[in-house]
């Protein structure tokens, strides 16, 4: 079973989210981010994802899925903090936030790609 939404598509949305935050911090965008429940990944994690994962009855898939929650929430917390720092003129801390977001985005993307690979042919 392949997840209906496609986890690789969700990974792409995560990368686009990061780029939108980065554009806002650079002054070329106005994206203000979303709560971690409202982005594409959050909608899947807190929506259909748990049932889709449970239906697979695969402990490795379950483990990877559950490991997405903490870094995903951190990603949103850091993006919010970076935007707040930009608003008060703390460019250095805002840029550090982008660096941290890239690191977390990489972790999330790798986990999503593992999920995709594990669910091919299920």
C-alpha cells in the first residue's frame, strides 16, 4: 500500500515551506508560517496518517512515523522564532533559525523517504 497522499509529495511541501520562510526572512516574501497541525505534513500526521500506518501492521513503519512528530513540531517552533527575531531586527538569530530548519527538514525528508520505500509494494 502506498499512502494516498504520497509521502514524497509531503516532503516536497516541507521543503517549499522552508523556502517560503526563508523568502520572508530575506524580505522577498510575506509567508508567516502555520501551526504544526495545519501544514501538509501536520494534516497527515494528525489526520489520516495514524490510521494509514496502523493498517500496514509494520512495526518499522510505525516507528518511523512516530519519530516524525517531535522534529516536525521543532521545525515549526524554530520557524516562528526566526520570524519573530527578524521582526525585532535580530538578523543573526533569524539566520541561525534557517540553518536549524534546514537540518530538521533534512531529517524529516529522510524519514519520509524511508517510509515511502518501506510502503512500496505493501
